[in-house]
C-alpha cells in the first residue's frame, strides 16, 4: 500500500470569492463545485498542474476561519512571481508581498495571503543557499 496524494482543505467564508481569487488571481482551474444546482456553493476543488486545493465554506456556527499555511512547490519561481504580479495589477488587487528570495534552508520562496488570510507559500528547490 502507498499514499497517493494529499489535498489541503482551506476553510473559507465565501466559496465564490475564493474561486475568483484562485482562478483569476493565481491561475488555477475549477475541477468541481458542490452542490452543483445552488448559487451558494459549499465546496470546490481547484487545480493548477498537479496541485489541487479544496475550498470549503465555513460552517455558519463557526465564528472565525483559522488561517493555514500551504506550501506549493514550483519551478521558475521568478516567472510565476512576474505572472502573478501582472494578474493582480490587471485585476486591481494589491500585491503585498516581497519578491522571491533564497532562505537558509535552501528554498527560494515568496508568500501571499488569500481573502481569508490563508498563507500560500510558493517554493522552488532548485536554488543553492547563498
């Protein structure tokens, strides 16, 4: 027996708003949305390449959403940073993060936050520690 995959589940306050952020802002595609027949969506799955994320609506009885940190490994992190900066500018969204930099643990990274405060940490492991 082997493990095949892990998909982070991000609890969000508004699935529709989160879909816009991940699809229009980060370039993911919608894999599925549930329930299919209602305007108020309860859960969705987005995908970009091999990376999938579940977006789940916060239960109405919950008072807040606990922010998560999700690391997404990429190649060509500089190109991704440029693409996201352009996308966000075109959408009129603020880009409140630093450009990618190499950390002592050997990854080149940059982070950003989604509308619910979840930290998306983009990492590229093709760099040497300086």
